[in-house]
C-alpha cells in the first residue's frame, strides 16, 4: 500500500505530458476541417450552411456517444479506451482525404467524432487521480492547452500545407502524429481511481449513481456555461479563417498563420494564467474559480466585438482583439473544469464529464457552426439584394459572415452571467459533498 503512491508520482510528469500531446492532436484534427473550409467549399461547391453542418454533425454525434464512453471509462481501463479512440479518429482523419463528395466528408468527420469523444472524460478522470484537488487547476489548464495549441497547429500547418500540396495531403499530415502517440500511451501506467485523495476524501461514496450528480445546482450552471462557451469556440474554429480570407482578403496560408497565432498566443496565455490563478484563489474563497471565470468572460465581450467589427484590411487590429478575446475564452477550462472535479467523486468523474459534454455540445457547440453559417448565408443574401445583385458576390459573403459572428460577443456576455450565478451556489454544493461522496480542496 505504501509503494503505490510513489509509483503514480514517478509517472506523473510523463502521464500528464502524453495526455497533453494526445489532446493537442485531438484539437488539431478537430480543427483541420475549419482550416481547410475554403478549399473544400470551392471544390465541392458548398454553402456556409453546409460547412456549418460538417461541424454540427460532428458535435452532435460526439456529444451522444460520449456518455456511454464516459461510463465505460469509469468502469474499465481508461488507457485501452483512449488508445482505441486515438486509433479510430486518426485513421478517419486520414480517410477524409479520399472524400469524393460532401457525403463522404460528412461520414468521415462523424467517424472522427466517435474516436475523439473518449479523450476529455477519460483524460480528466485520469488527471484527477494524479493530482490533489488544490493542484488540479494548473494540471487541467495545462491539459486543456491542447485546445489552443492543437487549433493553432491545425491552422499554421494545414493552410500552408493545403496551399503547397493540396487540402487532401494536409489531412494526411494531420493524422500522422498518432504513429508516435499510440506507442507512448501504451507504455503509460494508469493510476488507481482515487489515488490522489487523502483522508476523508478517499472514503468518498463509490456506490453513488452517476445520475445523482445531476441534483447538484452548480453543475447545471456549469453545463449552461459550457454550452455558451462552446457555441463561440466552434464558431471561431469553423469560420475565423474564412473571416480573414473574406473580410481582410488574406490568402488561405496567411489566414491560417494569423488564426494559428491567435490560438497559440491567446490560448496559451489565457489558459496558463487562469490555471495559476485558479489554484491560488481556491485557497482564499470557495467560489473563487467560478467568480474569476465570470469576470474574465465579461472582459472578453468588448474584445470579441472589436475583433469582429474591424473593417477591410485591418487584419492587424483584428488579430490583436481576437487574440485577447480567445485568451478570455480559454481561461474557462482550468477554472471551470477544476470546479467540476471539486463537486463529484473520483469514480463518477468521467461519467460526469461525459454528461456535461453531451449537454454543452448538443445545446451549444452543435449550434455554433450551423447557426453562424445559416445567419451568414442569410445576411449575405440580404446584402446582395440591397446592392441590386442577382447573385451573392465576395463583398456580400464577407459582410454576411461578419454580421453572423456578432453573435459571439452577445453570448460571451450571457456566459459571464451564468458563471456568476454558478459562483453563488458552488460553496453550498461543496458543503453537501459528502451526500454524494464529492471531493473538494481544503479552503478557508
């Protein structure tokens, strides 16, 4: 019994690093269709609505399949489930390069969704067993840096690769890193569930039903916040490159590099600072993580508005504002994901995360690409009509997308309100944690 904890600690850095790299590839392959939206749109003659459906179809299946996969992760080997998922989504990303129609694009993206659905609930549960509660914000924030870094690599690599070698070869390049990550994951040692808990925490109620967590008020505020955040994140992921191409008339390669910069700089800075602050403030006040998340989301409202509203050619100003706005979005993960870990027991973490993902993706992320695409097409048609044009031209398409993306700052404001509401209930839910065997950090 004495030798188990050192074994977990000896592999802690390697485990977190490999899980992080898997999450980087996860979001690289998830964002690659957004990075390549313009050449796919041109080859298959797609509308923005159809491009949006590629993202929405992915997300809807991802959300639904994630619940049983999360339950499997709570009961079985997380390493095996994660490895199978990695193999599936990598193969399907590569297979996407063989698509001969919009139908083929959609089917291969749905296959990627099934594989990727295992990552977040499985890895979050794994990390929860590696780190004690007072250190989880930084650990989870580091893991979730895979979101901006993976997204940045998708845009930085895929845009220039597509311009040089074609969009199909860019998809093969996106799948290739799995050849290194699969054997690395194989050699990791999976920690025992509850390995990082101490004293009373380790005696958490392991027989609690996964549905019991749905009686926690704070979780519902967190679910609502996830829906709002992911609407914005997937609208960015699907259409931000297109915004720079259409509004600022940048090339596909340069737009990919710009968006890659936004993801890398904004995402890494926002996620890192939030993780550090989250672990510090939880020692002073129990509602601290949620309250800080609310304040940062509110700060993101004018930044996103300014980014969207930049006129033709103002790509430098747009890049600066979007970098700050995207950083505000990425602060969410280290603060809010660690709050979920605070209010659920170790043996229900993967299930809880999968339920959370189901609601937030179905109610938020699935709508981001689709509604943005629908509104973009609608406003483009209106713009063309106002100019007396029989067909939609480049100017109308640019205006339509710009107007559609004004939804992002509006939803950022609603996000700040929901997170503030969650900060008002979390301390009480942490006090009642023993009723479901919840785990929280010691706080003043």
